[in-house]
C-alpha cells in the first residue's frame, strides 16, 4: 500500500470545481477532465468537489465504488478518503457512492449524465479514448433529471418498453426511444449522445432517432440496428420500475448516539421525528437513519479523534446490522459543516451569531420584538436575488382587485374595504403590475380559518377560471389566514386587517361588542392588524393593540414599541373605528380598559432580542405521484436548465413553496400538483408548518421572487420558442437518411449497396478499445485536407472552381473561407447572411467557436452576437 500520501495530493487545486482520481494498482491516478462522468464498473474512484459559498468555500469528498470492483480497491479508496480528509484539515463532507445508487450531490456534478462502462484497469481497458470510432456498444439510459447510462449486452434482449437506449457505433449513434418513455427521458438521452460526440469524438458523430412505436418510419436506421443486433424475435419486456423511496419512507428518521466509552461499541437510539438541533452534543458522534435511504454520521467538534476516524466503519457496520442494502448511501458530516439536506431533517436549525431571517414562524399574541429590515424597493428588478429573499416582486404599487366567494361565485368587494378579510370567507385578490414592459399577474387565494370546505374548493375553482381570462399567465398563491406573505401585506398599503370570524358579505358582518387587534409593522409595506382574543393574556409588551369597545377605542402601546409602529397603528385604528381614540401607555391603563378585557391577567412582557437565524438553503425537486406513491427527486446545485417543459418542479424556499408547471406537463400531475405540495409539507421530516404559502408558477411567467433563487436566470430563454427542447433538438438533426451513407464496419458489410462514395471518409485504423472480435479493415489513403467532404481531384484540363457544399443530414454546409469576411453578394446561394454560422461545417464550427453547434444554440442571443462579431460571421 502506498505510504507517501502528500505526493498523491500534491497538485490538488484549491479553486472551485471537480477533481477525480481512479485507483490503479492501489495508487491514485488523476482522471483527465474530458473523461469526467465516465466510470468503469471494475474500478473505484475518489472525487473532490470544491464550491464557493458566502462564507468562503465548502469541500465534499466522494468515493465511488464500481459494482465489479475488488475488495482491495474498495479498501484502498476508503484509505485515501481518510488521508485526503486529513490533508484538507478534516473539514470536507464525505460520501460513499455505490454504482447505481449515487447521491443527488454526486449526480449534480455531471449534468449530461453518468456513464457506466464495462471492465476496468484489471481488464486492460484504457480510461481515455478520444477520437476513436471503432466502437460497438449499447447503452441503457435511465433517469430524467439525474441521468445514468449503463453498458449492456449488444442484443435485443437488453431492450424494454419503457427506457431509452443508445446504439453507439463510433461515427453513428442511434437513439431508440421505447414506446413508454417520456419526452424528458428522450431529451436527456439525446443530450448524452451529443455529449459523447463532443467530449470523446470532437463533435463528429451523427445521431439518428428511432421511435419504438413507429419503427417503420425509420427504415434506414432500423437497417443499421438490424445489422448490429440481428432480427428481433418476440415481444420486448416491460421496464423495471425505478426503486426510489417515497416521502413517507424518507420521513421515518431516527437518531442514534454512538460511543465506545465502555470499551465496546454502543449504539443507542436517542429520538425520532421531529428532531431538534440541541440533541447533537459537540462531544459525541451520532448516526441519523433516514428510513434506510441514507445513513448520516455526524461527528462533533469535541469528539474523540479515534471515534471520528472510525466514523465510516461504524456507519457501514450500522448499515449491515440493520440489514440495509450494501448500496445504501452513507454520508459523513462534520460539526459546523452540515449540508442543507441534513439541516432540513431537524425541526429548527440555527447558526450561532446570526439573527433571525428566513424560516420564521409567528404565533399571534406571543411574538417577540423583531426589528424590520429596510431595503430599497428600486433595487428589486436589478437584483432578483434581493426580490427573492425579501419575497417582493415589486414595490406594491400595482393594481389590486378583490372578489369574495358567495354561493360558489365571485362577488366584487367594494374598494373602500380592500384589505379587510374575515375568517368566515374566502377571497381572490388579483394583483397586476408591469414586468419587462408588459402586464404580469399574481392571483392570491385567501382562505379564512372558518370558511366552509365548499367555499375553499370554490375559491380554487374560480381561481382557475379567472386565470384562464388572463391567458393562464397568473402566478397563483394559496394564502392561509394569518400566514400572509410579505408582498400580500404590502399591496394593501398598511390597511390589512384580519378579522378572526364573521363575514364581510352585505348586511351579514358579525361583530362582538368588544374586539382586540394586534398591530405589527413600521411602514405601509409591512403593517398588518390581526384580531386576537379580547382578554388581557393576549397582550404583548413589544407591540401595539387596538381595543374597540362600544364606548371607546383604545390604542395600547407596549413599552417595547417604536415611534414608527405607533404611527402605523394610529392609521389602522382609524380604519377600525371612527370614534375618538384614547392612547394608553403600558402601565398607565384606566380601570375601564381592564374591565373591557375581563380583568387583569399575565401576558408576555419580557423584552426579547432577535432570535438566531434558522438557516435553510433553497432546494429544487422533481415531483411525481403517477404511481400512487408521492415521489420527489432532488436536483442538487440547480439552475434554470433543470426546468423542463414536461415537468412539475417544487422549489422549497422554506417561507414559501413554489410549484413550477412546465408548458407540456401532463394534465394529471397539473391537477394533483397542489396536493403534492401539501403532502410534501405534511411528510417533511422537520415537522413543517402545513399552512406554508404554496405558489403556482407557469413556465414563461416566473416572478422575481422565483427567478431570484436561480443563478443567472435568462428571462428570454422561452420567449417566442415553439415546441419542446427535445422536439427542437430532434428537428436540428435534419434528414438522417445520409447516416447510412457512412461506411460503418458491421462485419465488413456496407449497409448501403449503392456504389456512390460515402459522405464522410472512413475512420482511421486503431486498436479496438472494447475488445472487438476483429480489427477494422485498413483505411484507404486519404487526402491531408481537413475537409470532412470527399475530395475529388479535378481533371488536368479543368480550371480551379470554388469548393462545393458539404452534404450532411440532408443539409448543405460550407467551409469557413466561403463564409467569413465574404460580402453578401458573394455568399453561396441560399445562405442567410444573418445566420452564416449555421452553414459552417461541423469541424469548422467547433474549431472556431470551441463548442458544438447545439451548445452554441443554447446561448443567449446577445452572447451569440458577440461571438459571431468576434469571428467575422455577423
């Protein structure tokens, strides 16, 4: 075993990014970046990922174990994990990754997917093969967000009716879509095929697509598949369902204390859901079992060093003792460096020294004093991240319209009473504001605590109807009484009053003779009055209360209130009562005041300070409940690219839960999306508030409060784009009939019996990387010209003529000298002068822009224009 560890880690970069090593003959060997994402099943790998954070950087160590790796290799990689952890100061989070059961964090590093290759170092296979075309393999692609592809037997027996398969033949990749595969799975497989082309073969691979339920429409491609796989006999088998844990299973969490103080290992159960942070003692180590899905080992700062070093072995021993699969995820966490996933398994997680921010939950009548954070609303559009954290889409200066549900229909509310909501009613509030020069809409569904189930259902139904009148562009927000979002409060300009019961319907307002309202807020944007029980115990020294009696209206000011709060309370008191107001300071109350409240009683009177912050990072999930089980799959390190047209995604920002609905999402999941969000809250391990606001957002109509959680959001990404990403990419492939013109080595059989020359020269000779039974036939001599088109020597008597177009996928392409710095009148016929780059041959395109064509097409229009101008193609 190696002993000089510092040498192995000598060249570790401290910059943000990914670094990977494989275990070869028990030594660490760096994996070149172009091979990242490809893993041999017979090997083990060590992965280091460094990420920049607000407080500096975070480090994660993953060790990946191939399904065919040896025990010696597994032991070696585990040893290197410990040594790398020591080398980095003991701070990184450690993950044990088993092939096929990798964590979402691991999969997030490889956006195009993870590729499992047969063999390994012991089999003599080389890890890096670039520009190699004598390949013949079949890849089974699974997954939607986190894609993996496994090399399987080259046979029709490997196919099924539910997944996507890639038949990789070097110069050609044929994608076969099973009849029951969905568009997102097909898109991810196509992206993987493109990635293989650009990463391994310089973008020179042609891709063709066969739809399994319409094979007769792809005769040329089926000719290739039949030549490789033989004739298909019998029916294809059904796909095996994904073995993913549902939310109920993930919510079953148990905490165990781990100790060897007695000389023998002791594992003792401490608590079950809901867990609290104070259960974790800095002097000890703990195991948190999340329903057998993931095993977390938490190591306290002051724990015994030997106990911390033995953490992995103890976690693996616990997994074995519980009878869990060997592929169970194991995560080792250090005290103070916990992941977002781990923190959200606890009812509350605070960070020492930080004041209250996200995740605050108020209790009416018992709340402490919290200073309001002031911010400049003019910065919201310039800084979407600020809008997201402040939960404000604009400065609340838009148009407000309010309807009440009466007899299951919409009844307009008189504008003079806007802001007054009764607990026995349901309301729809439509807010219209300008966004990028055009109207945008937010539709709030406010549900009173005492409203009937029929009225609540009617409010949801009428919200859909109202949304339809605005071309289905409104953002829909479910608002439960007393859980009003910040923007909802702001649009009523300090006049928001929540009545505990009764109704605002004409002539039916139910009012008692004595009513007490708690007023909170310092400006028009954050002031709200909430009715509380009219008794002395409801008072709080940190706030202002309005007591309305038949004779007098009192404005009671607690000792902890500010001047701004008093001014806002006076305005609210005027809306509540037209009678003369009597200001009462705490400790100077008249007898009539206490009599109206039923006599003196103890109330919250201590001056409280700001609470430590409950820190929660936003998390994005893909939702599915089609199988009858509510299943969510987390998308780690998410971006706008993770939002696909076919999806319904859940973004949890703790104070709010967003449901993002793609344009092509199926009707069943659309209908059940809000139910799914409620179930997510109900089954959350940290015992979440079930009344957390749920916000429904449609693709292309995202508010700043949603986009601000994403890095570098492109507001024009879906503007004016017809069809899905998959349909567009498939269309870009063009006519695939020319694929069969390529000379593919299939037992020395040319698929096209035509005597015409191939559209591309045959691949160069080389040693087969995957153990092909016979070497390729010798390649004929080729012209040194870099052009991928067949060169024909002119006759001696002919004069030179401009080179003709290159035909590929049924389209005409040209060399760079025919397009760059060429006047419009001299361009080849049919070339659009505004899109000259699209007529470049693939080789020239990649050489000029240093990226494949499909990646260039995903760039923002302004970025494309800059690049085109830089290379004289504008």
